[in-house]
């Protein structure tokens, strides 16, 4: 068992507090923009990817969503124009890239 004064436990506690604080500060702005936290995270992951593109399976892994879940998020972002229409190379399997 980890003792309560272990610096690793302190670090995890501080990280949790920072996450809660950032979430509390950013959620109202996201809601005002019509976005959810997962919408923002998905856009952030895509923005930081080479050529702003990822395979759906990679995006799902990075966002901790299922491939069908991330597909729904990307589709919703496409409908709300937050993200440009999906660009699928002709050689790719259907619905594998966003």
C-alpha cells in the first residue's frame, strides 16, 4: 500500500485538481460554442496530427472511444461545420479516415 505522504500520490492528486479546475473553466466556453468536451478533444487530436488527419481507429484509441463512437463524433462535427468534410482516399476502406 502506498503511504499517504508518497510524492506520487501527491502528484496524482494535484493532476486531478488541475483537470477538475480546467474542466470547470473550459466547459462553459465549449457549451457556448455548441461543443462537448469530446468534440473539443477530437478536434484537438486532429489539429495536432500530421496533415490534420488520423485513421478512425487511431483517433478512437487517442480519445478512448470505440471506432463507432468516434465516427459519430466526427459525423456530428461535420454536420455542425466544426470540421471540414471527411477526406477518404479512394484506396482506403470505407469510413477509415477522417
